[in-house]
């Protein structure tokens, strides 16, 4: 017999009731139980960053976080960022700078950047951005354009705040 | 600083944003393992713990007791299920002839030895850990110099292989005034696309749908049918987006057939997501090479003799090789050339195509040796290349259709500031840092393959293109749509492109940088047929107005395109999954290559020998550039791959056990954002009307050729130490 528990998760502003085994990760629950496949799966060891989601606004690797640990917290996935009519400034910047190739790392890259910019308001330097997103791997290695996009979104955010 | 997408200049299209970018930034792009199927079961692979020997017994007792386990496949119940495993490079579909679960034999480390299917992924994995296997192990051979390897000349094992040769190398080398004789090594590398190797198989009656990230829709469709002993018509393959491939998803791996068999047995769809670690042994990789390069030259820098010999590791049963001497013997004007490629069979999984398969390792050898010669002659390395530049390849004397390599060197050198370089090694410093500047030539053969596509223009102005090509990050959706829009004078925003589905017209494998040059020419033909049907031959004529004035609802044209020089029946072959590429060095009358020049600045710390790369400049000439924005992304990504090849990537092998030891992204190093600083790409306008009607040369693999040599040459310039064994590490520089 396997044991399952009821769990309520707040994902992208909506409550989701799931019935899960206690050892399931947030990544598995998002992809398999909720059907939010924008969050990607890869190393399952927190080495690559593609499974990044925001937990109360902070970037976490959903592959090493048990779903139970996210109870009562606010989870944001790539699907919860912006709306079809008004994309998040980071999404807009990624489009503008052509910072997308195969696209597999992009949800994790954008959410990592979202968390970084929220914690570092103002205009971060390229060096700071580079360091901040170095935990998220891109094998097409679109690094330069990704940094351009984040710098641009950061500058716009700083401008909006002033 | 980086710059915005380059404006369209000579022979370049508009830098339109990517067709699929919005889906990718919103999480809406569905990759193979994102596709929903009804009530799936989950598969987990069990892989071998030895590299050579046989399975004595498999105990499934504990595994079968894990709640939720549905079925376990081993060679004891699956040995007759997979029919065909002809190698891709021999005209088949498979990346390896080693088909697991066929017998008790173990050919390599990490070979699939059981597949567990269960209600959940977690249950399948737990049961996988509880499969108890007893082996009878034999001493394996790991790599070069290991006991028991078998060396064969490429020409002896492959009928079509030629070792390029001209003149009298021995005589010319013996009498050369200045000589270089050096041996170089390139390491084992794994593609490691960020998207894992996944397969989902769903049967509906006798019809099978496969969702798998793939570079070859028709290759998979036909290959899986032949492996399962069913008709290709029974198989549909879907792969709308691929999360990176780099060659690893270009041929069939054994997992697909096994997943299909599992789905048939449990009577419901089965999903397999192989782990990162398993990816190192259940698919292909770039094999390690050893190369000896000998160059002879006159005192004034004219090359007189060139010899390039290469040894490449392969598996026990397969004669896989990349044989990069095909290109390296044709880069310079030299009258006396010889070459030879040998393969070394070891107890390893079969290697395969990885981004610039022949050129990346072999140009490292050639372009390092050219730099060594420049120092021996005391000539600037760019001037040495200029002195030996040629518009005819030396082996058969065939003309290049175009070759703008010196323009690339001149433009690149200007931007890089090459003239400020002090030639003497160790002569440039910045505080504690030794500064080194190096360069190398890049090249990639221009190849094309037969293609087919369907284009429909509707009365509402929408233009739809269908072809079973692949979006692997290359920008295929974008450039294909762009050519259709340009050809029919329809706004780019009105175009939709559908790819990655074997129900669409056949397109060749997306490998060898052939996609843009092949599929775009085909789409242009379909568009021209629509123009002709409407009687609008003036390129500025309004096709939509003509469509409406004739009272037509829509007009659709299917086109098949074959490049010059392909044998008869190539289109039928395309539909049966064979690409039949031509061009490059295959043409009998001319030779087709794209070229580039790459410049690297390294900084080596004088005490710790830490190596940094603050600047990378690449200048490339590759005929018509359809979209400078996506082209720039490809070339930048290539350059970073090149730096990675020089400084980061290597799969380490435990030589005693013939097993890979760094099978994850923590231990297999790839460059992160913090490793890469300034990066500039220039695209030199070039027109070439001979390669194909649109004048396109592929660029997906051009960017990462030669970069490893440029880094090694820069490290020599900084330190005076010539590193001939990649990757270059600080411990080697400290030694």
C-alpha cells in the first residue's frame, strides 16, 4: 500500500487540492498532478536550475523541494508570470533581445532573474547579473543575450520605481 | 558590451524575432515529455554496473513486490522483440548496433539491462534499485593504450572512406626547411542537452504515437517501425520543440523501441524520462581522438607538406568514425599531403555525431599546428594563413564556390585589436595576469539534402508552411516562415509554420547544418509554384489580390526539392528516412564550405594559473544569412561551445573499469554565465550562387570549430606553454 495525503497548494494565485505521496517533489506535483509543464525537469539534483519556481517570491529548485514543504506558501511558476495581454517586463525583455534559443532553460532563467531583481532593486551590473544566474545552465549558451535582457528589465524596473 | 540584433546588411534578411519565442517565455512551448497522454505508466531504466561480460542471473523478487509495479522487461522476456539495429552511419537508423535486452551480453558500462514499468515514476525507480543482477565480469578495454583494444584502418572497414592524399609527402617533409611534428589529444565529450532523453509511447490499436525529442522525424518513424517489425504507416512521431540536441537526438537510441514494447505489454501509454546520469551511456557522445600533425614549410612560410593522422575510439561492434581529415587536408594550399584515419575498438557505448563532429577535434590539431609553425617561422599567424590561402582545394584541385576566410581574419583582427599584440610569448601582462591573444580558422562544409514541404495561402492573407523539420533551438520555425513571407510578399506576422510531426511532408535529419539550406530552398519552390498558378511572376506582384480576384478560397502547393548531385531516388529515400546529404567535399566539380576567423584573449594568473577568457571575437562568412538575429545566436553559442571544448568539457573515464565517472552537470563542466565575458560576432557579407538557389550555407556548427585551437594558441602566447591535450587545466599549466 502507498499512503497519500491531501494537500492544498497555492499556485499562481489559485488553490489546488492534490492527493499525493509524502515524498513527491514539488516539481513532480506541478508537472504531473497539476499539468503545469512550463516548469522543466532535468538533473533532479539542483545543479542546473531549469526547475526553478518562486516560493513566496524567492527562487527555489522545485526538484529538491518536497511538495508538502510548499503548503501555505505562495508558488509562482512561469505560467503565473504576466498575463497574455501584459507580459512580465522580463518576458518582454527576453523577447526583445532574442534571448531564447531551444527555450528549455528559459522558464528557470526568467524566474531566477525575477527573484534576483526583486532582491536587488536598482540597476545591477552585468557582472552581478552574470553571477546571479550562473546556477542556471543554458546549453545553447545564449548567455550574452540573456544578460542583455535581464539588464534591460532591471533598468526598466528601476526607472518605474523612481 | 553586447549589441542589439544586427541590422540587415549585404545579403542578409530581416532580424525578425523568433516565431516561437513568446511560447518559450510563457511556458507554453510543449516539449516531448510535456505532452499529456491518458493514464500513463512510468518506465525506469536499470543499467549495467560492468563494462564487459555477461549477466549470470537477474532476481526480480524484491522489485516485483514494490507496490505499483506493472511489468519488468529483461533479456529473459524481451530478447526477440527488437528486429533491426542497422547503424545510422551505414544507412540504417540506429546510433548503435548494440540493442539491449537481446541477450545476456554486456557490451559497455551503463547498458540498459532491465526496464521497470510502474504506476508512478517513484515506484518504478524504487523497483529499479531492487532489481538484483549478478554479473560475470571480464577485464574491459577503456580507451587508447588500454590492453585489448583493436585498431583498424578506416579504409579497411568502410568502403566509402578515402584518406585524402596528393603529391609526395615523405619527400617534401624530409627536405622542408622548417617543420612541425606534434601529437594532439581531444577528450570524450557528451552533448548534455538540457532537455533529457525522454520517450512517451501510446498505442491506439496497432497505431503507435511516439513523443520524443528528435532531430529526425522520418528517421524515427521508419526506424522504429523497422525495429518493431511494423509498417512505417503505423507510426507517428511528434516533437514540436526540442530542448537542445547537438547531434544526440539525430539517430535512434534503443530506449524508444523498449518504451513502445513496454506500452504494448501494459496496455496503456508509457512515459520514460531517463536520468542525466543514464544519458551518458544510453545515447551517443563525442569520442576522444589522438592526432599526429606534421607540417613542412619553406623559410618564407609557404607550406610544402602536410600530414594528418587520426585515431578515434569506438565501440566493440561498430565502425563509427568522424574522419575530420576530409576537411583538414583541404584548408591550405599545399602540394604534398597525406592522411590516415584509424578507429580503436574498446568496450564503450558507440559514439556519434556531436556538434561539428569531424571538424571540432581535427581542426584543433590542424590549427594548433599552424600556430606552432608560425612561431617556428617567426611569422604572424594571420600572415602565415594568408600566404597559404587558396581558392582551390589541393587534393583534387576543385575550386571553392566561395571562400572569404581572409576577409574574416581581417575584419576580426581589426575589431579584436590584433595589431596591438606583442608576438613574443609571455610578453603581455596586466598586473598579476599574463595576457595571451590567439586566433584560428573555422570552417564547416556546406551541405544540403532533399526536402519536401507544403505551403498554403488563404484568402484571409494567412500563409501556412508544413514540413517535418525540427526546431532544436536553431530558429527553424523563424527562418522557414521568413523565406515563405519574403517569397510571396506576405507580412511575416501572417505566417504560421508547423514542424516536428511525421504527419507533415518529409524533411531531412536536422544535422550537418543542413536544415536552413535544404528546407528553405524547398519552401521557396512551393511559393514559386503558388505564384505561377496565380500568374504573378513579378516578385512585387500582389499574390493575395490575385487569389481573391480569381475567387479562390485558398491555394496550396506541395514541393519536393533536390540539391544538385544527389542520386536518383533520393526523394523516395527521404520518405523512408534517409537524408542523403550532398555538398561539402562530396561534389565532383567544386567544394563548398563556410568559413570564419576566431580570436580569443585569455588571462592566466601568474601564480595560480587560473585561466579566464575576457574576450571572444568571431567573424564568419556563410553566404546568405536569412535572419541575422537567430544567426548571431547560433554563432555566439558555437563560440562558447568552442571555449568549453578548450577549457571545460571532458568526460572522465575510470580506465580500470571502462566506466564514466563524472556523469552529471555538477562534475561534467560546461561554461556558466560567469565564465563568459565579452563576446562579439561579425557576419561578413558573402554571395554564393553555386551552393544552392538561395545561396545559403549552414551555420549551426560553424561557430565552434577552431575555437579550441584559438584558446590553446592564446594560452601559449600568454605562458609559453603549448598544451596539446584538451581541456586545458590549471594543473597542467602549473606542472
